[in-house]
C-alpha cells in the first residue's frame, strides 16, 4: 500500500500564542494522532524543534559546509511530519484535510 509523508507547516509565532490556545491546539493534534495510529494509518512522525535550531549542511564548490540556521528563511516552516499508509493520493489528501493544525504538504514516498 502506498505511503505518504505529511509535512505539517507551521507559521512563525504559533508557539507564542497564549497558553490556553496552545494547549487546545496540542489536544486536538493529540486526538488526531491517536485516532489515526489506532486505525493503523499513521506509521510514525514527530514534532520538530523550531527552525532557529536548524543546522544546514550544503555542498559549496565541492566541499561540504556547515552553517547554523535553516536552509531558507520563510514565514512558514515544517513544524513536524507524519508518515501514513493509505490506498492512494485521494485518501492521503483526505487525511491531510483532517489535520487540526495549519497547512499540510503531502508527499509520496519513493518505492525502489
């Protein structure tokens, strides 16, 4: 069965919301995560540390260089990911639409 990665896109400042709003958001996400895990759809995933904690390793003139910070600056960044196993892209999109957080990017996993 096909697998997809859901990239949960988070707007900068989401975690700076009032404590009650943040707690309600995490509760909804926890419920979503638990329901899909129990159904065997959600195969794994995690929340990521803020983008300011990123380290980027890139090739520059043939040598690998390490820099502090994310690869690109943006108002929206990947705040976490989940891996799902569903029959097709339509089913993956339906799962993404049910995400109680912000925006979601759906990417199929390459099978070799």
